[in-house]
C-alpha cells in the first residue's frame, strides 16, 4: 500500500521465488500455482480465484465433437432406449431396430422379429437379438428398455413386457421377476451384488447376487430415473403426467428404508429454496448431494432434504421435456429429452448443443472417460438415433 514501509532485504529475498534477483509478476504466478496445488479443497474443487481460503467447484469444458448416426430403415419407427459405453470402440445400444428383412415371414414361414441390440466395434454397427422369457413360459423378442453393464462379462437388460436377461460373457440367462408389481423401466447397478430394478406402479426390486427382494411400494408413480453412490445412498424419481392426475415422486434409500421426499402433484411455478417443476431425473455422485432436474431448473439437493433444493440455473428454458440424465461428476452432467435437445452442466453454467438435430427425442445417455453417447428417435425419418 502507498503508506506501507518499503520491504526489507529479507522480504525481497523471500518473494524472489524463481531466484532471478527480481520480484515481479513471474514470482506471483509461481506463488499462486503453489497455493492452488497445495490446497485443502475436496475432489472437484479448487481455491476460488477471488478468495484462496474458499473452495469453488472446478469447471469442465462444454466442447464436444459430435458424430451422428442412425439405425433402421427410413420410416421404420426404429428407436433406441438405452446405451452402455465400454470404450470408444465398444458401445452397446438397445431398443427396437427394423431393417428391410425384419417384420415379415421368411421362406420357412418363420416371423422375422426386429433387432433389439446393436454393437459398435469402432468401424460398424452389428445387429443382434436377445430373447426373453415371457409370461407364457416361452422365449420371445421385444423392445429392450434398459441396459446396465459393469463390464463386458456382466451385463443386465430389461424388456418392455417386464422380463430381464443377464449376460455372463458367454451366455444369456433370462427370467421374470415374480412379485415385482409392475413393468421394468430401468435396471441400475451399484455393484454385482447391489442391482436395482424400478418401474411402473412404484415397483422397486433389489438383486443381491443370489436372490431378488421386492420392496413394499411407497408410491404408485412410474419410476424412471435412479442414481446413487453406494448401497446406503440411492435416489429414485418418476412421474405420471399422461394418465389421470399429474403426479411425480422423489425417493431416497439410506440402506435401511426408503424415504419419500416428494410424492404428489408437481409445483408448476418456481418456489425459492424448494424443488419446483416436474421431475425429469436425478443424478448423485457424492454421498451428501444429489442433482435433480425438473422443467424449471437443475436443483442441488442435500442428503437430508424434505423437498428443499437450490436451483443452479433459475429461469432456464429447456425448450422441451427432460427425461434423460447422465453424469461423469457433479461438474460434468448431461441431460436431454424432447425435440432432441441435449444440455451440459459444467459446474457453473449450462450449455445447449445447437448443432444436434432438433427433430427427435433423446431417451438415454451414457459416458465413459471422454466418450458420451446419446440415443433416441428421429422424427423426420422415423429411425433410431445415436
């Protein structure tokens, strides 16, 4: 400061951190770098630029180089429901894929079903079919709604009529979860002995590696999104807006019991400090916080919430329904939905990828390291969209 005494020789020596016998901006840069590298901030946080004693969330890049592909013939109404990314050269997408040879009888009189699986090998998509046990005790094909993969030798999929299939790296096993209480919407895994199935009528089941266990339903709402950090921290959301009274729900499991955070009609207008709007999905990456997406914003929600949450993007217009959520970390969350809109939250701001087609729906997302894949349906050509 102007009235401060001049620095002593010792102070000048101590501030000359690069030992060039001059104290200048280069020394300041080095000091700041040392402070930044030796901070006590938790993972994903660094000292704030305006106050090094505080921690601010790191910011990730919005930049992505997109490649767009389609599956199924034009006007086939093919669609993809979900995706599992192992690496950039091994990607599985599931849904219902119709080609020129499907949906007709072959020369032997056998009906040719649509494909329900496609695998990317780094060069091309290879189509395949997975059969499921149906309620009549027969194997049949159907639209696969969900996939969850721990690795290439431990993959779970569910079909639209409520059956599951599991791949052990060699063969598929399939069955119907007796007592589930509804159709399966999503399969999600914490570990091979902590796998959850959620669906219609508020149904929730848990697989412990040996047996299935069915939780008593605490809601009638269709459950559509699930995320967690461990067996003692599972979040689930859902909504029913097309049948009867508009309803949505947000649930949390602490390892002992399911707690109802929200269950009832949506709050259509923003209420400061409360989760507002129709629930579209949930993402959790740390044990103390969840991120809840609604048509009114992206809410940061504490573990002990009773409906409280902070809207990180107040006043946002998603330009369509949001029903697909996936994240790499709390500062790297993607969400998309109606009209083909895909957004990214980088820890500070949200970004809309205007370069993507706005003629379709994004049903699901998955990522691995630097690869993100979104899948859905293109309206103008009625094809599956990747």
